[in-house]
C-alpha cells in the first residue's frame, strides 16, 4: 500500500521546529480591525484521535492533512467524551455541568430543575455565535445541532434552544444526535423539512454546498461558519466507490493496524518515541481469534467507515479550495476537532440493519448482504475493537474517562497568523478553550453581563498566543472531567481517573494515577506507589467539581443505564433512536 501523503512530508513535523520563526503571540487592535478574519469551526463526529492521516491513520484525508501542513496540530486537545457536552463547551466556553448539558439534551425539560441535569442551555450563557454576531459577524450553522430539548418543535415559544435563538443568522441541518446521510431528518431555521429523496444526495455534500453559498452571500461582513458534519457517526453511509478504494486495507485487522498507526504518530511527532500501545479492553477480541468469515465482514465495516471519512475530507477540500479561489483563505481561521473518541456502542458484532439494538444477524448472513454496507438499506456501525484502533494508542473509546474517550485530533489553520506551519503544538487545550479563542481572534470577548443580567462565567481561556508562538504558555494546566459518574482530573503531567459502576458507591470507586509525560498512553497505574499524589489529585477534582457543577457528583439519569458494570464487560443499554 502506498505511503500516506502526510508521512512523505513528516520531516516538517516535530518539536524540533518549535525553536524557529517565532512571531507575535497576540493580535494588536489594528490587526483585528482591518480586516477581521473569517472563522470556521469544523466539528467531526465520533472520529478517533488517530483516524485522520495527519494523526497517524492509513485513512486518506489529504485535504485535512494539507490544513495541518499549512497550519498546526494540537496533540493534547480534550473533549467531553460524548457529543452534546462537548458541543455545549465548544460553543459556550463553559463546562457542560455549568451550562446544564452534563449529558444529552432533555427529552422534556423540567422547569424546576436548575441543576446540571436540566438538559437545556441557560439563556445567560452566550454562545460564540451570539458573541460574534454582536461584534458584527454573519453567523451560519450547518450540520448537527443536538443541543435542544427534544420536545421543542421549532414553533414560537417552543424553540428557545434552536440555533436561530442561540445566535445563528441561519441554520440548516439535523436536530438530534444522528440521521440517515441519504435521507436525513432536516431542519432549516425554525422549520422542519421533508426528507430528501434525490438520487446521489449525501448530507455531507449538501451542507458543504450550502456553506460555500453562505460565504459567498455574506461578503459585506466577516463570516462565522459552524460546520458540524454527521461523519463519522453511524449510520456509516457513503457511496460504494469510497468503500471499494479500501479493499484489502483492513484484512490485517485492528491489532496490526494499531502498531502501524503508533509508528506513524511517532514519526510525525504526535506521540513521543517512548509511547507504548495499551492492551485491549476486557471483552474486545483479538483479530486472530475471529473466524475467516468474520474477518471478511468486519474488514468491510471498517472500509466503509474509512470511505466515509475520506468522503468527508473531500467535502472539506471543496470548501477550502473555494476559500483559496476567492482570496479569503489566508485570513480565515479554521479550527477542526472531533467531539469525542471513536464510537464503541455497537459492541463486538457491530450494527447492521438498526442502530442501538442487538444485531441478530450471523456473520454468514452479513456476508450475504455485505454490498449493502454504506447504502440506505443499512444503519451500520462498526465493531467495538475498530474504535480501539481509532483511539490509538490510548485505552478505551467514546464515553469513557480514559484518553481514548476524551482526546481527539485538533487542527488549526490561519495562514496570516500561524508560526511554524506544519508543526505540532503540545499545549494542553480543552473544549472550553475554543470559543474564547475564536472571540479573541475576532477582537471581541464574552460579556460579563447582558441587559443587566450576569452571564455565567466563561471557564475557557484563549490559546490564541500559541498559534503564532510555540513558546507561549498553554491556556490551562488543570481540567476536570465527569460523565455518567466517571471522573478524571488533569494537572500538568498528572492525570487521575475513576471508573464508576452504575448505582455503585462513589466513595468506593477505584482511582488510577498516571504520569502522562513518562507514560503518555496511560499504561502504568501509579496509584499504589504514589498515594499522596493521588490524594492531592482527588482533592483537586472535588475542588474543580464544586466550582463548576451543582451537584458536584451524581448518578446519570436512568436512561443511561448499563446492562453490566461500566468496566467493559458488557455493552450499554442503548438510548432511544437519535439521542446519541
């Protein structure tokens, strides 16, 4: 197989470049005034840390890789491990617990619930779209929303959490957590639309076309574009030619491919030379244990996912080329992230006909229908060990507190401002830091109060200085995490985590401790040999949790029950269709 394009340019990567070409670490008033940059925030869905070429993948993403080559890769970016909490943080600059989006949006809001579990963003937590619109930007939203209570239907009085009420001039996309890519459930503005039924239609291409039109129509103002693709969230659907282009690539399986991805990550400077792979989780099968039929079928699932990502990359390429053709690219700030680690919901068999329900098909039955993968005849999601591949070299995947759940790729492009293009930034950045950075780039900031009402304080800090100056300090050294009772706390090189069994005693949760400088993939638990350090980390977690969350810790709502303990021995009980 041909070497990925990014590997051929790997000499431009690595920490050795940090010493050259330093530029100013902040924007002066004149720089932001004439002209202010266009800003594009691209959010991928369920795309793991190593699932794009620039972060070590065999998946072909030449356009995203080109953004990285002309821009920067941040290799210490943390999400909230699941979609809605991450998106709430990306758009508001606050922790999801603070803005009452600790998990997925409410099915129906309890008006008396003012806690973190309300499932509805508060009115006094401005989004970056509201901040930028007040600063004179045109604001466009396209793609996945999933930040509104499900009982809101878009009608007056029942749309307060819809995009137009949260700062967007226009929005076109889907409302819940996922949709069919060929026949999506669409909203535009405050209206629901009929499902498209046009031959050759694909949602990713549709929203990219609309993004280009929006930018062309708004030349009189600086533009903010929030572009949230459905890819690579299931259902994994993409034209067959993209799938066929990966014939044979995944026959070697997830174990061998993890080794190859880590080798590329080390060559690129994404991971240090001493990084080690983590072992498979309990219940995840070795590739060598699969039957010949399973290997054929499972490899095709992953080829379908890879094709889905390559197809998405092609759409991003069309958008970037349009920016170049219209002379806007050099002064456009593009930030690309994924909302959580690779998805593991489909378990060991994967999903075929229906998502979030047990797959009753045998491998032979799936093999007989294998050409349906990627079409509108299936609602497929790959097998859980492919998510382990996506999270290379870390443990676990989406929803979990280990780095495989929270750490995702992040790429920043801004030709006018980037120092040392093609290099890797090791600065620690959290999802809460994105919105304050976009505001700072536009020469504005989140307000402390509006119309006499105090705004919820922003937790994020701008990493804008690091774009131009690799020696600039990181925006933060401490960040806490909590999702469904699972906890983590980062302080510099130290990271502690606790996995929580559903309805268990929080005081009996077992904590682990890692030195992520010496052990970047969390292989060696130091809790037993450094009890004082662990106690300090636990105390820090409680301080941060009490600062940002009311209550500081609680069980997740019953809708997130699990069949077995949250230890990898069993799969989650699925949410209702569309919720995740």
